[in-house]
């Protein structure tokens, strides 16, 4: 399948290879370009047209994740950050003031693939330039 300029591009961050492989396969199946990394350090050099970063922070160290997500937001404020966690309140509370434009979504585990895809597509649509009539 050829990717268009409007194809959402996603980076998945998880230490769990099954999570990464499953989600990446799902994304490709619904027309989303996806790549995966094992650590948040790897998001320091995101591809230019990245639409979203999907992070599974459990096991990565909550305080470290919060700091790195804040740094990523400062570098790339238009990138949607999706955190999928067993402790959504912890991340929502810690990051609430950083993303006033709703470019941060915290979902409880388990999250269905279509819920993740819907959030990515909505964000991608919001980034598209408006067309004059």
C-alpha cells in the first residue's frame, strides 16, 4: 500500500515485543504508517511527519516517562502523545498542565486498537490545513 502525504505516521514505544508487533501490524492493516522503538530515548529523533507517539509507560519508570514526555512535547508540540497504562490517573494528573490543547490522551489498559486509531485519526484531521471553499 502506498502512503500518501496525509497518512498518519505513528511511533510505538514499548518494552514488550508482542505489544509492539501486534499494534504495528494493526496500524498497517488500517492504513497507518507505524514504526516501533523500545525506549523513550529513541523518540529524540522522530521522523519529521510523525503524527503520534503511542507509549506503553508501565515498566519504563513513571517519573522518567513523565519527564521524557514533557521534553518531547516541548520539542514537538503538534505530535499527539497517547499513553496506555494500568495507572491512567497518575499520568493524567502529572501531565494535565502540559497539554492544554488535548494533544495528550491517557487510556487505561487494555485499550482497543480502534480506540487508539480513532484518537490518531482525529488528531491527524485537526492537523490538516483547512481547504478554502
